[in-house]
C-alpha cells in the first residue's frame, strides 16, 4: 500500500491511497470460492457450482463489496501509518478499477490541530464566593409565601401589587395590529409583564371603570413594525384583587414535606437545598471563568467538521421547530464549545489526569441526596450506563478545572446569595 498526504488548507488534508492489484484480486477470488460452496444456482447441485459460473454471476457484486471493505480497512491503516488524527468523517472518492492495475482512492478530511498549551500559571481567574445567611432563608420563605398567594376581590382603587383583570383594545397611530385586543387578562401591577408604562396607568382604577392607557412600544420590541411607535389602549377593568399571603405555620411547613411542621427543621431543609443550589451555580461560574481565561490565552484553529457537529447538537437541543434555524445562530457558541473541549483535553494530557472513581461515587451520592430515597437513585445511576457516563464526564471535567485552578493566579470575590442566584433581582434592588 502506498500513501501520499497533501495539505489543502489549514487543517484540511487530502490523502491518496494506492492498493496493489493483487490485494483486490486475491480477496475477490477468495470470496467467490467461499460463495461457490454454498450458493444455489439452477441446474447445479449445492456445492457443485463451477467457479466460472459463480464468477460470471456474482463477480461484479463481490468486487464492489471488496472495494468498499478494502477502502475502509486501508483508510484506517493509512491514518496510523501517517500519524493522522481526523476530526470528523472523510469524503472518499474511489478511482477507476482496472484489471491488473493498482486501485487508487482519495480521502479528504480535517485533522485535529496541534496545540501547545500556554503556561496555566499565567492564567488570571476571578472565583466567585457566597454563603447562605439567615436573611437569605427569611427571603426564601417570603418567596415561598408569595408563590402561595391567594387573591381577594376589593372595592377600593387598584394599587401597586394588586391584580387587576382587564379587557383591552389597542391601536397604533389609529391602526389595528396583531394581538391588539384581549379579554379577561390578569395583570399584577408592578410585575412588568406588559409594555413599559402600561401597568402604572392602572393604579387608581376600580372594578367596572373604563380608562385610556397611552404608551410607546420599546425600541427593541419583538414586532419591529411597532417598535418605537405610540399606542392607545381602551381598557375596561373587570376586577381588582389584593394579594393575601399565607401564615408561616405548621400547615404551611407541611406543604413542603416537613410532616411535623417544625420551623427549625424547615429552615434546615431550606438551607441544605439553597447551599446545594448555590454550590452548583458557583461551580458552574468558576468553570466558565477558567474556560474563558483558557480560551483567551490559547487561540486555536478549529476543524470545521467539529464545529458543524456542535451546531447540529445545539440545534437539536432547541427541540422541534429549530430545524430551519440558520447555522449562524449557533456558530459562536459552537466554536466556543469546540475550542474549550480541545483545550481541556490538552490540559488533561499535560497533567496526566485520570478519572477519579471516588469523586464519581461522591457526585452520584450528592445528587441522590436531593431525593426522598437516595439509595434508589444511586442504584439507578449504577444500572444506567448512559447516566453514569454523563457523571463521569462531568467529574473528569471538574478534575481538569481543579488542576488549572491550582496552577493559575486566582482571586476570590465575595457576593451575596441573591447576586449569584437571582442576579436580575439583585440588580433591580
């Protein structure tokens, strides 16, 4: 077998493989003779079909099979011979097969880039920290109360925090537009669910009242034909209701799985859940900070085949209806993920990291602790190879991140619980 490799562009390679004629002919003859011993041909007893008959009747079909198998086998052998690591599958162009002449084919593909990882000690990383305080638990209980809000009708004027149920009919500079009318729409004043300025003009309204609300659509409004334009809404208020929050008593606590309704046990459970969620989020933020620093320090050429695979994976994650979304919508994130994967893989090789089975078990047990029957969840992970493999991948990635953090210059920045878990609310406050 003779192999020549040509660099086309960047990571592109064109590999030409030449297979000796006798390799093809010997394999064809071997398969035909094997076939002759078991094929059924009218006029001949089984196992007694002359070779020339088998050759005439099945020769072309067998030759095509041999060519396909020989290309598959010699392609892998050629890659090993030339020390090539293809990124993605090849495009193979078979040449003409002429009797007595070597068979040639061309394989075109991309290879993985050669990466020389920058010194991890030069990386500068900011690691966020936070803790759960008693005040955070109080705030969480208040959020849980609001989730169980019931609404009571009132005869007074509407104010901030009330829920008003309205009918509306809107026009934009005198013209109708899509979605411009609706009935029995519940609106919590101050929740920000409607066009900016709309809810504020409902303050002071009473049930049965009709009023006109005038607003301007935001410049970044989703319907570009309406963006930045004034609108007028005729509004009829059907009802005004005020929120009534439940008392934090034993009945309230039992609704969250604390059967004896004990407040201290409830707070301990809340703290444990909040700390687990906070740790997960901090871990994800730290990982992203490490990856961003790694990407900034290590520009890397990317195989387009891997980028395309990642684009397809991102599109699939969006679910039904995303098939027609253009590649450009996903390309930046796809390129980031591919580059991160290549660099983390190189860091793993540089550090000689191997999967820590003890950390895998600990991660499975940590996840299981969030369920009523942790032992059953642990057994489920061990019985499902795909689920366990996902945990192993995560743990290996975290081992790499930990190694990079050990090498890098790390500074810590303290945050509140809400700054980490509810950044929008924290900014608004």
